[in-house]
C-alpha cells in the first residue's frame, strides 16, 4: 500500500476501526484478516470510470453510495454477508470539500452494509477511476450460483424494475418531470443482502440486475444451459415509472440496468415460501416467468410471443438504441 | 463482475484454472475461495496509472510483470505466500496484439509467483489504469509487521539498491549508456518471497523498498517509534550502477524507488543466521545500519554525520530534485 493512501485515510478513519476479524488494517504493506472457519470467502471487484459509469458532476456522496451499493449487490447475489472493503481511487486533484463529501458518503454506505475499510491505494490521473473490492463470507456450500437453474423453476425478481433507468432519464433531462424516488433509486440503489441470505436454502440460481433483467437472466440461462419464458405483464413496475414514462416503462424494466434487484429461480413447489420472506423484508417478490428446456428467452404478452426490443444493449448512461 | 471482463478472460484462461482453493473463479457474481485454516489472509492493493507510474510506450509484457511484481512484493514484506489475484483494468481501446502481449506477461508473472487470477473488471477510459489486488496467506501470528523494530536491531537490505532508478535513467535517456541488467531491474523487479518466508521467525520488522530506502525505512521507524543510523558506505551497489552513474549511485540507493528489495531489522545476535539464508537464496543480505532510540534517520559516512540529500522525494519517473 502506498503512502498516497494517507490522503484518503485521514478522511476514512472512522470506517477502518477495530474489529476482531482485522488483525492489521490500513498502514502496513498488507492488511491482515482472520477469515471465519466453515465459511467460503466471496470476492467481487467493480470499477466506476468518470464519464463512463457516472456523470462528472455527480455529488461525491452519491458516487460513494453507488460504488458501494453496486459492489455489495454482487455479494447479495451470492448469498454472502459483507465483511471487508478495499478501495483504489484515481483522483484528479480533488478539493478538500470533495474528499470530505466522498468520505461522508463512503462512511455512511459502509456502516449501512457492515463493511470495514481495510486498505487501498490512492493515485493521481486525468480521469477519476474507482475500484472497490468487497469481501464477504458465506457458509461452505451455500453460495447462490448462476449455474443451478432447473427447467420448470419459477423466475422471481425483487422490488420494481426500471426505476434506476427512469431516474437517469430525469437526471439527463431525457424525460421531463420530477421524482425524488426515481432519482434516489439511481443514486442510492439498495443491495438486497437480507434477501440473498434468505435465499441460501431456497433458490437454485441467482444474479443481481446490473445490466438489465434480460441480460442478467441471460447469464443464469447460459451458466445453467436452459432457457426462459418471461411474461411482460408480470414485470413489477413502480407507480412513479408508470407516471413518468408509461410508454418506456416495460422496455426499461426489461433492459434498464443498475436496479441492483435480485433475479433468482426456485422450484415451483416452494414459491409459496416467498410470501413470508417478502413480508419479513417488506420487499415485493414477483414471479415473472419460468425456466424452460429450450435455450434462449421467449417474451410473452397475453400468452402470445412478443418480439424482443430491437436492442437490449445497455450502457451506463442509458443510451440504448430506441 | 461485469461482462466486459469476458474480453480479458479470453486471454487469461490459462491462469484462472482449477485449484482446490478456488470453489468458483471468473464468471459469476463473485469468486468463491476456501481460505486455509490456521492462516491469516494478507491483502494488498496497488494501482498503476499511465503517465504517472509507467511510460505510455511501455511494452505490455513488461507492464504486466511490473504490476504483478510490485503487488507481490507487499506480500513478501509481510512474510506471506501468494495465492489469488484480482485485476481491474481500465483500457483505452486496446488492440488484439496489445491484449495478447499483456496477457502473456501476466500469465508468466502469475505462474512465476504462483498466483491464480480469480476475477476482476475491465472498463474503458481515456487513460490506462490497472489495479491489482493480491491475496496471500501467512501462518497465524507470523506476519512481518512494520511496527516491531527494537533499538539495537541491525538493519538489513536484500540485493542491491538503486538499480531500478538507474534502469529508468537509461530508458528516459537521462543517462547515456547500455545495461540490459539495469533495464530489467526496472521492468521486471523480483519480489523477494522466499526471503520474506525465511524471515518469519527471524525479523522484528520488515518493509519492501518501493519508495526508496530512506522513505521505506522511515515507515518502519514511524510505526515502531524508533530511529536509525545508516552507513552509506555499506549500501550494496551493483557493478552496473557504479559503472553507469558513479556520482549518482549513492543517492539512488538511498532514495530511488521500485527496487522491491526487502528492508528488515533483527536482533544483532541473530545476524549470523543471515549467511545461510543468503547462500540458500543466492541473494546478498547486507547490514546497512542499526536501530536507535533517537527518532529520525542519521546518515553516517566514515563514521561522520552526513547531510540528507536535498530531497528524498521520489516520483515514479525519477524526477527527484537534483
């Protein structure tokens, strides 16, 4: 670890505190951790690049929240519990105010997700680049993988879909309107950790929705060697998205990214168990389709096949082909 | 982990192979690892930024070697053994040839250091940025920390110092001459893993020399609350540096960075044990000073105090004030 990290360390001391799992935190050549017995270590790395993954004028508090939430979401998708964070920041001569605000957002997000900052590196560059690595733990053999979906499984999604994409449309003035709810869903998505943990004994396969439902469900299908029927009427849509963009809501729910909800599959005869989880977590869980033996995704509307949207591509500023 | 990682995965398949410690490698939301019992996990993160830490025209094979060696060196300084690597690459529209050469260097370096690539993220940006995180293991309680130096300890360095800085002087035409040896010491430094492992039962404190001997020894002194006498005649210099730059060799040995040798302290009555380690590893180990109770570093030449070089600062292109 480099001395430059002192810069950011000064601001982050409150989130790199003592914890029995951390033998040595920031300030030596390495951090030293004590992993728990009978657990596997789940690791995910995510990079956000200025102008590619976030708008240059994003508020640094919101940037920190998005960075942490999107990283932790990968742990949720594995059924893992967050433990430790490292953060590599390439900064372009940041002001003290910027650093203080970024630090505030980071501190809040780390507290929220029970993450301890154990190290990182801070460097200078022309373009801001942030790489967060999150480390979580999951009991041996209990991780939720993409590869376990079985023909006949129900396909379920949490929350409502497309809201982050709609929030982005407001922020970029692609749509006119106001909705604090939708903007918050873009800036401060919620990683579904409690749901991931609840699904360890229930789901056959899971993924988080970072690139859009169709793309991420596609990852499950590819890894499991199966296909899917998806019922577009069943897609859970928020009141806010239906009010803002009724003509786009369905498409955004299918291919808008960065909702960071979970998409998972489970046997039909266990779908009834979702009700209790949904109530306990106060989180909608909606069956949106079934896993099939036939490869690929079939979209169905009123039981009839429907063409896939012209492009399901998604980039982080939402400029899919329309 | 994002789909963009497929780009680099295609090239790196050979280093992300099966290993009993890896339950799940690249291709799911997280990698899943099985840490060993009775070991602590040592983690270090290093970022290299184009134009800051490496010249834009560096050969991609050399870039990969430097990235891995400099990261693994932090494990060596803790006495840890390398296990797993994650790699976040921000690339600027790389050619297939660039990717293939970078992959070749990365594959070789990972084989050399017994590292398994378990995941990462690949993104696009205007400036190349590479963040490597290495994960190693060290028996519980045996890690070499910066904080254990005791007044009276001998201060020892491995190898020869300043060679990487001299190699850089050749590459930037700051000095005229030719020395494949010095250039290799810049491009492909050797992380001193076997030495770090041998020191677990011997050294009181250790650090790797990434920012220059004085700066890195300073980290030990600060962490341990002690000072040091350093004998400049004792500094180990290669024949190549003495031939290339006799007037600069001493200064480069004190403040040139990126040699990635180890600097460590041990009780005087155990210095005799170094002989056998040095022979077994075919690596010079040189006593260059002693730990003192008085804070700060005193440079001594022929037993007389000597002024510290005007600036001990080091940046990665070697532009210290001269």
